């Protein structure tokens, strides 16, 4: 079909879309159901073959870090937890990125245990709580 001008073509397209809206919706849903399994299978396979892609996106989204930034921190800490010095090779998971939950400032890389402990005390009064915990443990060890 030849159109006199762009406005005629646009008007026809708009009218056609409105008249066939339900058909297009049903066709789209049918197509999605058909390929959904394939897309999920492809995505899972891709993630398994390229774990660094997922890692990069998580680092960027959650912490604003590039993989290179993480690797620099890792090398600076010699692959060890910043608190207990346990090496990455002795851990089942990658060193976690420790950050201040209020300011978002990145502090370093920690093993899961140290990260959980710091996370539990990471409040406005966290340092005071940590000092109290140290005193508590010292008092307990005296007995």
C-alpha cells in the first residue's frame, strides 16, 4: 500500500494497532511461552560458561566497583581477609566486599565470618559495641 505522506502512514499504523491489539497480545504471549524455556536454558548455560560477567555486573550494581578495582584490593590484601588474614584458597566463597552501610564507603575484603560479624555491629554505635564485646570476652576468659 502506498501512502501519500508520512502522516497517512502513521495514522494507518495507529488504527491497525488499535484494531488488532488483542491478536498481537495473544500472539506475543504464545511466542513467549514457546521460547521461555529456551531463553532460561540459554541464560543458565551462559552464566555457567561466563561467571565473570555476572560477577562484574553485581560488583558494579551493588558497590560501584569494577572487577579491576576488586582485583586491586585483592592483590593489596594478598588474597587474605583484612581481619583474620585467612587466605582465599582456604575459603569456599570469594572474599566479600566490606562497606559502610550508611556512607557506602568500601573498607576492604573480608571472609564470610568476619563480614557477618562486622555487619552485625555496623551501626552508629558499632565501635562502642565492639569495644564492649572485647571487654566481655576478656572478662569471660579470666574466669
